[in-house]
């Protein structure tokens, strides 16, 4: 008999869960608080510019293909993927730049030029990283994280040593490389996705394999094209989608969620997937006795960073910028400490500049540039206008010093986005941008559970549960939760 399932939130996790459940023949109702679908990957248009609001690095193309294939599609049916070359640029002290080539042989040469003997080490590093990617992305991340027995068939115990689940990423990288620049290049993905490299398991060198071996891609038209494709799939599968419909309460009857209340309307349901921020779903939509965790539990968790963002339209071209440019011209450890340990506005921040108009003419008027600045900061900071402006000037000064020309006088569109916007728009706990950090103590079964311990028909998906933050993991999360729910219906 068909069951009626409510999905809360239309990010990658919610859209993915909803489509998989509908594909299995269930009646699915998807509730989204905002006007637009896509969650952190929304898009807006202003003064001729098209801005992706969140993700901009398209890594792990195989994960997207695997998702689309479930529904008889490939990514090509929704967008053209372009391989970026160079993949990205890193700027160091004194505006010294390192362009990271897409081609692996050229990358080896670049390593060798920077540190003698490092090309051979990079090849070795990548053999291990490839193994972790193969095991991790094809196997581990599709586990629901409910029982240790899930790993028995993976002969994980035998391979724990090689997968390096219990050793530090930071140490691992330093066993291979000495050059601070190469170390920064290897460490940036884990830092930006949510933890101090020394607290991150070396398992996550699979991210280096994803970024440096599988390529950095860009979906023409912007990241929102992925959301549009996923929305089309959801509609074709028969998902009922409600926009501007924030869920305000989950009513409980006999240890089951019996009704979803959204915007004053009430709907009887058989099961629920909460794919909005986990903390919001259980701490705000459920009565206290039905929650998995206490406020104290959440307060102790290590959250991935929030971000200060600027969406900028520039009325000229800025030739020196690449599609992705990372400003690593200050001390990485200090900034990481100020994000994760003694949380405060950074003394000397690192930041990232995205310029998609380098690749895609559709995102800016002709002869102009679309810029997106991102500075990771601790979740929970106060972000009044004056502090945003202070860091705007800090970032722009460094950007101008690198590109060697004035940009600020050519800004024709400017909008900032920070902690309070994440809270207001997404009900994000402490205004986090990327969910829960991937630390050793917050990996796999140690993450908040995808299943309610109190209510038989309530499940959780998204970047605060398994497998973790990022677009590919969120996409996977929805599929994992749908499978688990269907098993137990
Ligand atoms: C600035 C930024 C840059 C990023 N860059 C990258 C990148 O380059 N590459 C990458 O892979 N990842 C990146 N990420 C991370 C990635 O975007 C996220 O991990 C992913 O989008 C999270 O998807 P989700 O479905 O878990 O959550 P969300 O996208 O947050 O979706 C949750 C949805 O629930 C809705 N909601 C909340 N409360 C309610 C309610 N009560 N009722 C109904 N709906 C509700 C929200 O409005 C939202 O639409 C970035 C994130 C940010 C913010």
C-alpha cells in the first residue's frame, strides 16, 4: 500500500530523498520554507548578473552521474560540464601564485619544481588516496551509520590501517611534503569543508584525489542547474512540491509522527524525512521528549565554519583572476584556530574568490565580471554591517594588490551574506554554512543518527548527519535515508 511521506527541506539531500522515495512508489510531499528550491545552492539575478549563492566547486562528478543514472539520465541532460584548467590558483605571501593544472603529469612537474623529489611522493600519496576514494565514496559513504555491523562486510577492520580512519590528516600530509605551499595546497579542502587538518582523519585525503585527480568542473549556467535537473526529476517522479511552506511542528501520536504542520495547514502522514538542519528539525519542530539529543549535545559538537560572503558585479574584466582563486597569503593555522578553537573574527583571514564569468558568459553582462568572495569564519559570531564592511575592505585590498588594478571603484552590484542570513534563510544552527565538521569523533556512526531513537517513522538527512558536508555527500545522504526508510516502512 502506498505510504504518504513528508520531506522537510529542498536542498540536495531533500530533493534526493524525495525523488528516491517517489521512485519506489510512495506518495511524497516536499515542504520548502523558501520561495526557491535548492537550499544553500539557491541562485539570484540582479542587474544583469546571475549569482550562485553557495557551492561553486564541482568535485566527484561520478557521484552526480550515479544519482542521475538512477532516473535514466546523465548530467548532460541538464547541463554541460566544463573541466577547469587550471583547476584553481593559490596566492601566497608576496602575491606569489601557484596555478594548479588539471593534468596530473603537469601537476607532478609543478610539485617537483616546488620541492625536489615531491613528484614521486605525490604519485604515492595519490595511490593511497585513490584507494580511500574507491572504498570511501563507493562503499563507506552509502552506509547509514546505524550499526558497526554495517562495516563487517567491508573488511574494514583489516583495512582500517590503510584507510587511516584513526590517524591525522595533517600528519599524513607532512609525511609526504615539506614545502609549506604544497602542504597548504593539500590541506585547503579539509579546512574549507570543516575542521582543523590535525583533527581530521587522514581518510579524507580522498578529497585530494577528488580535487587533484578527478578534476575541478563547472556546470555551465551555474550550480543551480543541478538543482533544476533534480527538481525536474522530482516532478517527473510525482513529488508534490510546496514552496514558501515552512514546517512549524511535527505532531506525535503513539510514538509516531502523525501530522506535519506547515504554515498553519496540517497533513496526516506515515513517515517524515527532516532534511532541513538536523538541529532545527528536532529542537524546534519536536516536543522535548521526542528529541534524539539535548541542547548540551549540540553545543559540544564541532561545527563546520560559517562564512562571510560578498556577491559582486564588476563593470570591467579583471584579467589576472582565475575561475577559482584561493588567497593563502596569511597563516593557515592561525585562521583555523580562530574558526574552531578560540572562535572570533579572524586576525589575518584566508579567503576565496570565485569568478565564474571567466568560464561562463551567461553569468555577467558582456565585458563585465561576476565575483563571489568567501571568508570562512566561526559559526555563531555576531555579524553586524560594520564588521562585514571591515572585512570587505581587507579582502578587496589584497585582491587588488594581487590583480594589480583598482576593482572597488568598478563595483556596480554588491550584496553581503553572513551568519544571521544563514539562520534566517535556512534555520541553520549558529548560522553554520557547511553543517557538521568531519572530525574523527564526528565520522560515520559518531555523527547524529539518521533515525529517530524515539519516533519510529522519523528520519534525518543532510549535511549534519552521514556522510557529511558538501554537495556530493548531501546528495548521497538523501539516497541513504530513502533506502533505510523504505526498508522499515
Ligand atoms: C557558501 C557555501 C559554499 C559552499 N561551497 C561548496 C562547494 O563549493 N562544493 C560543495 O560540494 N559544497 C559546498 N558547500 C556545501 C553544500 O552547499 C552543502 O553541504 C549542501 O548544499 C547541503 O545540502 P542540504 O540538503 O544538506 O541542506 P540545505 O541546502 O541547507 O537544505 C535544507 C533546506 O531546508 C529548508 N528548511 C529549513 N527549515 C525548514 C522548515 N522548517 N520547513 C521547510 N523547509 C525548511 C531550507 O530552506 C533549505 O532549503 C557550500 C556551502 C555554502 C553555504
